C-alpha cells in the first residue's frame, strides 16, 4: 500500500470547459467590480483580438506575463484592483469547472486506508491563489490534501523534478512509496516517473496522445481505477 497519493488538478481532479458566453460574463463581472461595467463589451473584443491568441499559443506560459497583458487592456490599476477583477471573473467561470466523477468516494476510501493525499499542479495564467480557492470549493474533502504544491507559488513547474521533490518533502515520503495521478504524459507521468514515483495516467476527462516514449505504470479510465491501482500494491 502506498503511503501517499498525489494528484494533478486540471483534467484530473477537475475539468475546465471553455465557454465564450462565460468569457464575456466574466469580463462584465470583473469590470463591474471596478465600477467600469460599461467598458465590458469593448474589453472583451480587445481581449479576443489581442490576448486570447497569445494565451492559447503552445508554450505561452514560458514567456507571456499574463497580468501585464491584462494591465495593458485595463489601463492603470492598483494590485488590489487587479485582484478584484480576477476574483470576480474567476467566480463566473465556476460554472465551467467540473469535479471528477466519483472523487468524493475515492478520497474517502483512500483516507480510510490511511493513505495521505496531496496535489501538485501547474498554475497559469491565473494566480495560484485562485486555484487554492477551487480546491477549497471541493468542500469537506479539501481538508484531506495535506500537501498542495503549486507552480505559481514555488517558482518551478512540472515536469521539473523539483516540484515533485517539494511535495515528497512536505509529506515526508520516499518516491517509491508514492503514487502520482495525472493526465499529461510529459508533465505528469514523465515528471513523476523520473523521480521514482509510481505513475497513474488519468483518462476520465482527457487522454493525452503525445508522441513521446513515456508509459505510465497504470492507466485509470475512472477514479475507481485509481483505487484498484492502489489496492494492487498491498
């Protein structure tokens, strides 16, 4: 039995579905928080033309300063005002986020088995604090995640081994005694596997078909399959 199971966030514990209507609604809410709701339509038009293509380009996280792009569109604003904009926008997008089916039961079973839990996730373009809010929104099960390591807080991203090492350090576990569950072959399976963590590729939301020579130790088409993988290690 592993001592701990670590999870990725997006397309593993939670799925985000793009919605054009929510993009506009989020901008209205964000600008409304600044008392500038009347600018929303123009802002969304400029965002679609100037920011969205750059944000969605492959590898954008490595060179694009998202908050700088927002400030360019919003004009001179304080840090507190930018936070207020992002908070209000993020709340609107809650309708686009879906928790993994069967997650509550999986967490209950793992906790009942004495398995410790954690999350290791890349955060971009939104600040890490907003992902922490999403985790908190899981309700009672959120308290079971003892280690939460987010790239936006620690300055290193998956698949870098350092981010996995931080989670192992927080849990006080050795790599061979830990499972990592994630959907992406390079960032999740390759990154965790490189440090000796047992890997489980989650395919219930998304199947990564990247053309890479990386194989997970287990494949889970459902959260129940994660439990089966854990129980196989008895």
